[in-house]
C-alpha cells in the first residue's frame, strides 16, 4: 500500500526474483544508479542509507547477489566478516569508533532482497522508530555475531576455518 507514497518505491514488494537488472542494489554495484559510493573493493560496496535510522547509517552490500542473511552458507562467513570491516572503516572515516550497531534484517523484513549490512551510529541516539527497526529489542534485526553463530550452528565445519 506504500507503492504510490511520496516516500519512493516500496522495496518490500520485491521478491527473490529481483536478481540482476531489476535489483536496485545490483544496479548500484553495476554503476547503473547515481548513488554515491563511499567505499568499494572487489567484493563489496558501501553507500549511505536513503532512509537513515541514525546520524550515520551506511549499507555495505556484496557485489555478488545473495538474497539475504538466511541465504548465507559457511563459505560466506569471510564475506560477512569483510562486510563488518568495511562498516567499521566507513564509521572510522567519520571519526566514530563506539556506540555502533551493525546487523541484517531477517526476511521478510528486508527492504531489498540483496544482502546488505546496516552500520549505524550513534546507536544510543536512534529515535523510537529506528530502535524498533534496528535496536536490540527488534524482532527482525539480527546482529552480525548472531548471524555468524547461526551459520556455525548450521555449518559446524565452518568453525574449523577460524
């Protein structure tokens, strides 16, 4: 019902079929959008969230289309760790080293079905709406450590690689 709102497209209507040209994050990765890229490397791209939940709110996305955090496999653990490093790097570039919140939305609550890590700061200054979406009490936002713990439970062989 938000599709015609003034807040832009309703990305929650997107489904897993939105790979490639249709996926807005794939368009960013492929330089088919005017989104300002703040950091990038061979695996990842970082940019500002269009609807920030904190004074500093960045998204770190994989260049390879992975649907969401539930699609992660054992071999993705180094990628997730690299996403965290890039999140820390963009925050450090903005002189922030604490009061940080990082994590993923759990489907069906992901706004775009392309793996993206949220890096937010200062976490303690997020308003009530942002706390509901990204805070510790959110039922649809999972921290990186919880994501990795789930991966290690599902794929115990991955623990030996650490």
